[in-house]
């Protein structure tokens, strides 16, 4: 089997809060792999630790108040990213691992043209001259489907629509042909038709460039047709991980079931959408036992006092952090 391109083990990223409110355990023991050329979906509600996980990989966590705990391990191409010197890390960040951030208008600099911002990475990482980098920027704008790239290269972010700005962000991320692209909610602020275009664009560029993609989203509908494997996060932990088809065919964790029930279905357009009761607890006060038990319809006493590990469900590549895996009769008794 191919070696993972990225290996994350027991990642713990904590934040010391102000006024003595305690330590926020935003990411608390997360592990997963990404293989060359595959798309991995990281799914969960706001506040579950998805974005902090991605920022930890690139060591973009502000220190203080944040810190990645000892014992965490992030390996890319056989090198531990958490022990690299700043200069070595800069050679990887934006070059071999690139990231598309959630909101393009806050990620793009309003006082520089989009061409200059795309060209910057090519100048820094690949040593291109300004003229060659500008030509590369035009090529990238054409690659991501922006019309009249030779003219648009001199435009400023405010002169572009939201969909075009997101395409510029993708062009910036891909200008150095990275091996791994981290896309953090790349379609959140866009309307549905533009969302579909952006996802199709990422899929096409991945096929052309052969890169791996880590797609972070709160929307299971987005991952259904675009990713190979899914990692579901809740309250700073991985609660389920499985190949996409297996996850949708037979989810093993009640939280995953709840997320799926909240997605509109084409085969049942009039069906009432399900809402998971309550909300993600504060990262400074995760519940004892299973962290989902206050919102879970199947929870019993064991769930309230004993934290479940990630169990193998018996299906290859499918694991779930739920006591129901070991006691499935509890599910039918509650149904």
C-alpha cells in the first residue's frame, strides 16, 4: 500500500483563555492519514476543531494563546513538521502544502493586484523573475477559468465578484503545484451555482495536477460526490472515519446519522429535516464520558462516565468512537 503523504497522530492544540476561563482543548487527540492523489473530507459543525486542525498542520496557530502539545506528531513526506526550523517550514508552506482560506476578501490584500499576489509565491518559492511570475499568474487565472486573464491580472480584489475572488485564491494556492491542498470551507460564502462550479474546478485541477486535497466543510452534501474518505469531527475529536460510500451507506456514530438527516434529499424533497438538539459544548468544558452523550438519543450511563475509543466497526477502513459498536442491541432497544 502507498505510504501516506501526510500522517497526523494524536494532535492536541490547546488555547489558554483570558480571565482564567480555563484551557480550550480545541483539538484533542486527532489522528488521520492523507494519501497521494486522494481527497479527504473533514466534516463537522462550527467549533468542532476542523479549522484549528488545518492551521496546526501548517503551524499557523498564534502562540500565545495557542500551543500544539508535546506528543503531537505531523509528518509530511517523512519529515515531522512540528520540529522543522522556521526556514525549512517556509519552504514547505505555500509551496508543497498550500491552503485556501474560508473568506477570500479577508485573505486577499486590497492594495495589491491579484496578479501580484499570485506571482508572489512563484517568486519566493521558485525563484522566478517578476516578468516570468506575472506570466505564470496569467496562466493560473486562465487555468481556474477566469475570462480575460491578461486583463484581470491587473485588477484588485474589490473589482472581482465573490466567485472570481475564490478562483483567485485557488490560483494563488496552486501556483507552485503543491502536493497537498488544504481547502477550508472553500464554498461557504458563495451561492449554490458558484459552489458547484468551485467544487468541479477543484476536482478537475486535482485530476490534472495529481495533488492530494483535504476538504474541510460542515456540509455532508458537499463531500458526498467529491471525496474518497471522510473524517467526522465532534468536540475536538475524530468520532468516525470511513470511505465515503461506506459512511453514507451505513453510518456508525449517532452524530454522523444526525448530520445526514439534516441534509435535504432529492428522493424525498418533502421530508422533514432533522435537527440535532443542543449545540457543541465549549472547548473549555468538554463533557465527561462520550462528548456527544448530552445530545445523543441512544446515550446510557456508560456513555456519561466512560469515554469510548475509536472502534473498528468490522468494515475495512471504517472506525467509530461509540459504545454502540460494542453493544449494538442498545440501538434497537431505543428505536
